[in-house]
C-alpha cells in the first residue's frame, strides 16, 4: 500500500535499515506503536523537566531503533544541558573582558569594507 505509514526512509542509518521484507515489516510495526518524531521532540523536552514514565522511555528506545535522528537529538539536548550547567559559573569571567580599542577599530573598518 502506498499510503501506509512507513516511518523510516530508505538509506536511514538506524539500526533497522529495511534491508529485507521482514525488517521493513518490523520498522512499520514499531512506527505504528511508538510516537512520531514530532511527538518525540516534545517528549524529550518534557524529559528535561522531570523523569518520564517507564512506558514512555521504552517507547522512545524502540523509536530509536528506526530513527537515528531522534536519538541524535536526544544526545544533543543532553550535551547542551551539560554545557549550560557550567555556563553561569563563567559569566562573571565575561563581564571583565574588554576588547582593545584598536581591535574595535579594525572590526569597524572591516565591516565598512575599507580593508
């Protein structure tokens, strides 16, 4: 059927790559029983506020079998969160930094196209 939901395109580097008929059927089954990518983004944002229910975490893990992009998005969110936790400690270092006047002038000339 052409209109049947098929969540993973050919060429997807996920664990299940639709190499065979059985794998394609498994991808379709997982796609029907796990959240869509749009919902995964929302769920991952909610996971930053607090722990997810066990069922939702299991559904996400199954979704990651067919969608490497959502898995990468989760990894990026965790990486950003880790970096942002360290950021407030370093803000005070940025306040004392001042750019030399000659550097400011060079930048202004570059932006005007004089150099």
